[in-house]
C-alpha cells in the first residue's frame, strides 16, 4: 500500500475549509481538503441556503417594484415572470461563487 502523508487534512469545503486550505498551503504545509462534491465547495450558504434564497427574493422584489412603479411616476407593462429563469439565476450565482473561491486540486498537491 502506498501511503500519503499530510500535515493537515481538512474535512469539508465550506467557508472554513476553503479559506483555511490555501492559507496552510501558502505557509508550506502539505494539505488535503476532503469534500464529497466539487459542487459543494463554499458550503451550504453559497450552494443551498443563503445566496440562492436571497437571489430568488431579489427577483421577487424586482417584480414588485415594476408592478408598483406607477406609484413613483414610472409607467411600465405588467412584469412577465419567467419562473425557469428565476430558478436558474441562483444556480448561476452559486456556480460563479464556487468558481471564485474553488480551490484547485493541483494547488493542494
């Protein structure tokens, strides 16, 4: 059996793991980050909870502002809500967030 030895093993690619791993590598430590899915780098907030929810709430607020814009002297048509796009938007935001913070596997070697 060919064993690998690490100075640090981080379990989970959430906020702490994705922040700590590069710092340890930069400090010269051999570090492994264990995450069951690359689509969960960044943790629950980025991928499932906070950011996706806030993005959908923002879509609802925009629709509400447009719907009530006449009260502010702006006449518009009734908003047409594309539910598929509303659902897709948080997925794209999460993907961009992961891409901005994702740790390269080669970076940890």
